[in-house]
């Protein structure tokens, strides 16, 4: 399995599991837990969640799913900017740990840049690390100028989690290369887009028709994910809401896109020619 290595020396799979909107339905709870378990069994050790996902319901579900395999999981959660003060971060982290029923987070991210001074948030992160409650920290939805501010304050930022998929390529203009050169791993959320529109695009269907996986003919979702995973230093976290999703995501690792494939996709989804505002959802 393709991997990425964080600046603290920890190596994790380049394909993980996202949990946005997971845990919101009691009727789907058991199947969502089983999906995460299947992913873990297949080696997808990274699970990403956040305090704002269902106001803790996602964290609760993840905690149940990993209860007896915690040591095997690289667990990520996020704090919202309204809780990013020194005291707020400490309280939010302990609240997340309680939801997740664990003693530590492997990675704790600031969900987006808010009004609190970054120096204060970083100080809280570092103190949490000293206490053993987190093992590393990072950010989410930060553009180049935000990252430059972070880097002026600390050399310990492990990850920048951003929206990256064929429909949203703005980060290719400067941010992805900036983070690569600075040693910060890019964690790509929503790599398959939102709402299914991306996966209906004729270009993705055309490229999918050229590939086979162990599950059979490739599908557009596997092509979209393989496209994200083609880049170095990128960890993708597609949603893992069903066992079918997880199996399809794993099959994307079998796909090597050709130059012709990339040309087809670039024609349909051009790379940016200028700086764009950072997209986020």
C-alpha cells in the first residue's frame, strides 16, 4: 500500500477513511461501524473525524468502532476555531477523547483559521502533546499565507487537510508544492467530490472503461481517487460509509493512470493557470 511519512517520522497509509456525516443515523450505525472495521482489517489505519461532525456523534461512532483495536489506528480529530483559545483547545480535546473513548489522539487539527491567534492555539497543542493527550498536530483549510504564518511560529505542523479533487484543483497552483517542500503532508478531503455530480462526468467514465480491478471493471469513483493518490505527499480520506465504499476505495490502489488517462482528465478538468481562493466545504 502506498504510504506517506510525516515530519515526526511516522509512516501511515496514503489512503484513509473519512467520517463526515457518519454517525447521524441510528439505522445506519451498525453498518457504518462495520465499514470502518472492514477498512481497518484491510490496512486503512487512518480515521479522520471532528468535534463538529454531528456535534460529537461521529466521534462516538468511531470510538465504538475502534474500541478493541485502538493501537492499530492512526486517529485524527479536529477542533473548531471557536474553541481554538488555549483553554478552549484543552477542553475540546478532552471532550473529543471522551467521545472517542480513548486516552490520546494521534493527530489533532485546527479545522480552519479563525480569530484566535495561531500562537495561542499552537501553545495549547504543544502542551497537549507534552501531556500525552495528542501525539502531533496540524491544520485544515490553510492556504499558503496561512501556512507561512504557521511555519514562522513552529516547525511541528504535520498535516494540512484541504479540499482536493478533480473539480477543485486550485491547490495545485502553489499550496501542494509549498507543503511538499516544507515537509507538511497534504490530507485530501472529499477526493470524490460532493453529491455525485463529479462521478457522472463522461471523462471519468471514459477513463474507467480502460481499467480493470480485482472487483471487475473500474468505476469513476476509483478513477477519481486514483487521480488524487497519484501525487506524492498526499493522504486521501474518502468517506467510508459502507463496505461497498471501502472495497471500491481499496480497489483504486490497483489503478495506475496512464499519460493518456491524465490527458483526458486534464482536458475535462483543467489545472489552474492562476492563484485561486482556497476552496473549502
